């Protein structure tokens, strides 16, 4: 696989140069134009991504998640597997990278554990709703997205519930 990319990428670049020469397009000017458009998109999207990452980092660092897990373990002592998945349930609608980090932490105890299987099922059954809404709606200029947020979070709740149900039915 690695040797394929070592050959494919230079061949792709050579093909693009030859294609632009045959079509009599200025490849360098097209590249600069695309770069400028990419930078403009980055400047529009970056503040919402930065704000989302800041919120996730603060929520994770303040210890609130651990306090919730501790409280739930005292209230529901027989449901240890579910309590391990609580951070995944909280972070999944917010950030994909945070939920992947939580999934990695859950699966570090063993990939065949029930909690790892359940967290993986939840990961595949849901989406990063708040991240997607803030990123894509900001990019296209949509400012009224409360209904989309409600529907997206409802879909996440259903996905989490179905993920837990399927885990209990088929993986335990």
C-alpha cells in the first residue's frame, strides 16, 4: 500500500500537468485560485470549529464527566458497562474526535469487552450533530437551525438507544 502511493501520487501530478498542457489551461493559476478559495473557506469555518473544540476540551478537563459517571455508578451499581459508555453518549453529538478518544479509552480495557462493543455500536449509529450543524450551516450562512438541531439530537437519541438495544440483543 505504501509503495503504491509513492508511485501513484507523482504519476497523478504528472498527469495533471500534462492534462492542463493539452487543454491549454494554466495549472499554476488554477492552483492559486483554488488555494485562495480554500483559505477563504477556512477563515469562515475555523471560528466555529475552534469554539467547538474549546467547549469539548473544557467539558472534558473540568471533571464533570467523571462526576456524572461516579454519580451514576452509585445510583445504578449493577450497570457498570453502561456507565463506561456515558462519556461516549455525551461527546458523540458534539465532536467526532472527542468521541473517538473516548472510544479508544473504553476499548483500552480490551476490544472484546461488552463496553467496547457497545461504544463501537453507538459510534456507528450516531453522528456529530452539533459539529455538523455549526460547521456546515455556518459555511452556507444558515442562521436559523433550531429545528435541525432538535431533529438531529432526536436522531442521536434514537441511534444511541438502538445501539444499546442491539448491543444487549446481539453482543452480550
